[in-house]
C-alpha cells in the first residue's frame, strides 16, 4: 500500500494570504509541462534541486513544522519515498515551499517566490522569441529586478525582528560599456550581501555564463571558457536557457557548475597536446540530465552562508575583486542583492566605479 502524502505544514493565520498567493502562482504550472511542472519529466533536475533545498539552513526542520520525520533530508528518504517524491513535485513545492513558516528566517519566502515568478515569466514571455544569449540574459535580469522589488514589501512583512527593519535591496550595473562581450567569461555576475539574525554578515559571489539549449537537450560548450570558469572553486556556473516547446516538457532556467564539464576539457587538452591545436574549440554536451532550478539555486545555495556554492568574501571590495579579477573577461552585467537586518551600507556605484563606466551626454 503506498505511503500517504504528508499533511500541509502548520500555518499561521497572518501568513495565510502569502501561502495562497504562492499557491496561485504555481497552481497551473505544477499541473502542466512547463517550469516547475516539467520536473515530473526531468527527475534528476528536480532531485538535485530538492536536495539543495533540504540541505539548506533556511528550511525549517520538518519535525518543527508539522511534517512527518521521513520528510527530513536523510539517505533513506530516496529509498522509501524517492520514487513518489520525484514523480510528484507538487507535494513538495505546493505543499511545503509556499508556506512562509517553512523558512527560517521567514522573509526568505519572499526571495524564493520573487525568483520563481521571475524565471517563469521569463520562460513564457521571452523564451518564445529565442533571441541570442546576451539579449535573453538582459530580459532575465529585468525580470529578476522587477520581481524582487515586487516582493520587497512581503520581505518586510515577514521580518519578525524587533531590531532594525529587514531589507531586500537590488543594485544593478551594466559593465559592458557598449562593447560586445568576448566568447570567454561570464554573462552575469551575482553578489549576495546578507546579514541574518544571530549570524555574521557575509558576501557570496557567483559568475554565470549563459547558454541556449537545443531541442535535443544539448548545448554548445566552449572549452576555453570552461578552463576560465573553473580557475576558482565554486565561482563559475553555466546558466542554461531551455526552449519553450509546444506540447512537450519545457524547463525554466537551470544551473550547472562549470566543473561538470571538466572531463570534456581534459579530453580536449589531451587532443591539443597531440595536435598542437589552439584554441580548444567547442563541444556539444547534454545538459538536461542534471542541474538545479535557478530560483532554488540562488535562494537555498547562493544566499545560504552554509552552502559551498559561491565564493565567500569578507567585505564588498573583496567581493568585487573576486568577481572582476583573474584571467576571465569581466561579466557584462552585475546584480547585487542585499538581504537581512542591518547589513553594512555599501555605495556600489563607488565600489565598482572602475568597471561601470558611466557615460553622460554633453549638451
């Protein structure tokens, strides 16, 4: 006899409207074939994303939230419950992640649902035009900024500290200064600055290289680019844009570490030694067999100080140095997300003035 589905987390009346709002966002999606709904087909991506969430310090332990003990992350979870969980992501997303009481701090709910709404709007509004990566990344960044600002009031509402008001602020810069970015490097740099209750302030840095994925599930990977992105552990990641396919399964953007493609790089380097060929060229790689949902990755990995995804920095200048130094060309866009209670005020325009290159029209 199959195991019963878990009951919903314990709700608090003042958060019911937020839970309902999140459920409204995913009600149709989870019953379709796009975005979160595609997890039923791409089981590995859901499983890896789910593991990141379950391991995060932001997720309230199921025992504290009214969930059965077997919902806690445990190697036995997949033995007893894995098949059912992987085939029914609705149980986890609609049942657990829509409730603010599932998060600690609760305000992280607003971050996750802002990012989730952004990636799904991006999938349905901009992916159908299937423009080049640079333009698609611009559209995605615009969605991220708009949705984070939209959910800013919810972040403040969910803050329960008697101390300084908790904030969720966005800063963005175009560092390309009118030039086209080279084929190597990352399209988007992300810095998360956060100060959560009873924790030290931290800065996390990530570099994304955006790539379009074909209908076959393959993407063209530049091997010299891989070599550049893996120069520093936990820094370089690929951001994959998947096509929106009619009557088929269509993922929202997913993330994979650049090191996932190191084997391709090693093989090409061996060939290079034999043939003295430079540059290393490109390879076609299957990228839909594994990966992480973008919203889950940023919320439960990059923004989590306990996660090893992203490079930790001690202050804003070090974070910028990590992002903009090395042999990799500078990212053409930089997004800074500042979260929490009493983070250090940073004038990002000044901290990054060397790379922003403001231009003013002379009258």
